[in-house]
C-alpha cells in the first residue's frame, strides 16, 4: 500500500500558529476524564482498548493531570484537546490534539507533544498526524490513517471500517507498517476486529485477532475478546469473585513455585496501562538473589532488590490466574472501572497482599524473618512501596544483606 507521509519539518515550524488558531476558534471549554478520547475519529476506540467509553463531561474543575480539556468551536466541534503534566510548578500541557484544515481543505488531527525537562527549555513538536477518509468531519469515516514521526518503529496505520445496518461498524481492519527502527525490522501487521450486536441492535462484544505479520511465519491467531457488554450486577459479581479467588490462586502459585530457599518477598506486579485484562504477574525474591547482586550503583541495587521483574522466580502470566472465569472477571472489572482502574486494582491487590502474608509464610519452606507480600504497579517507586510493606527497619536489614555480599 503506498502512503504519502506528512512534511514533519513544516508542521513543526507551524506548531505555535496551529495551536493559536485552534484556541482562537474555541467558544467554550469542557473538562472530561483523561481517557475520554472524544477528539479522535477512531471507531469504538475505548472498547477496543478494553474500556467502557467516557460519555459525560466532568463537573467543576477537576485535577488537570487526570483530565483532558476540550475546546469546542461555534459549530460545536472539538478543535483542541489539551492534556497536562506537572513538569513545572503549575500544570503545563503534556500534549495537544489539534484539528486543522490541510492546504486542500481536508481535515487532519495533529498530536503535539510537549517536553519540559531535562531539556533546558520547552520543546513542542508534532508526534503524529491522523487523517479521516472521506475528508469530512460531519460524517462517520470509512477509514482513518495515522502517521507517526520517523524513528518510532511504526510508520503508519490504516483502519478501515465495514458498516452494516444503520451505519453501525461490524468489522474493523487495521494494517500497520513498521520500518527498520522497529525491533522486528521492516514489516506489516494486520489485525481484525469483529463487532457483534444483539437482535435489538445493541453491541454485545468485540473480538480481535491477528490476520498476518510479515515479520514472522506465524499465521492467523484465534480471536480473543476485547470488550463485552456487562451489567452493574455482573461487575459486582466479578469484584466479589476476584476478592474471594485471588488469594487462593496466588497461594497455589507460591506452592508450585517455592524455590525451597530463604525467601524475603512475594510481589504482585500489574500494569495500570493495560486494564483490558489486568492479570498481575507474580514473583518471589530469595536471599540468594541478594547475594548475587554485584553493582556499586545505588539506584541499580535498589531496583534489583525490589523490582519484581528482576526476581529469580517470576511469571508474567501465572497459569493459576488464567482460568476462563478469572480472565472474564479481570476483563469485566477493568472495563467497568475505566480511569479508576489504577486505584481500584491497587486497593484490591494491596488487600490480597495483606491477607495472604501469613498463609504464604506457612506454605514456603524457608520464609525469611521479616518476609512480606506487596503489590506494585510497573511505574511505582519500588523502594517506597516496599518500605510501606516491610517497615523501614526490615527494609534496611534486607538492603544491608545485599551490601555485605
């Protein structure tokens, strides 16, 4: 497929003017939760990411860093979406999505990325360009092409929407092109999403599958569920099921993976960005692991001691947490919690960690004095998290063992 790429240098030169023009067209502002994505032309985007869509604006003035501010023009169309960061004393733009009209009048959506540090001065540049087809914002697109700035691996992605009765989307085909900067080298990848509706026309579920990937000989994969319609009662049942079953399944995993060596920690690690199925990874840390750490760099030592991904016993996808019932519960809760997922998952896993500490000690052959269980998100400060779980004294004792090795 031949795709013409944007003139990145020209767009970068015009960044300030493009933002100013969009802001000048705004007649009203609205706040919404950060994951709203109302400005994008993609069909069923939130559902394909395993989340229920945000459907209402936020009331009052919410936390800017957890929100997006939308600017509407006189035709009541979004022309500017601004997300924030606290890289300065006060919140400053992290990114801006700006609708512009190209030279021929066709609309395009630009994502402008802002960088505030460690650079000595603020930088702003266009990260990607999104172009709907046909070039008309007042009708649903037949296709959308996204272009990425060079050097990011992915070059472009084109989504095509097949519509059925009433214009509803029934099939989405997504083709992506990668260049040599990608880890797999230059290749193309195609995904297919199928959307199922009930007899009343309400969406029931979305499945996805890999159709082809030229970087490997792997053929089409089986379809997996990305989104499923659920009721409030189903969400409550899933939450209760997880609260009841997770402690039991984690203990079963420990029983299967006990290294029969002195163990100082069990960790439950999760990714807040991947809430479609937020199955935690599990890891056990041994004293032998401490004794093998050989680095004079304090930051590297702290990471090796407390980052679950470095532990000698680590499973990213534990079999004990992969039953159909559990996967369905992970999917339903992650989808329903939406941008509250981080807080909800953290609260649930911290409670699991607290509840299973003593039962896990009884299962392990050699739990170390001061053994603890903790839950952590991938981007957490692991030293801070473990200080809370172990207590400062026990945490220092473990670090001292490492330093004496």
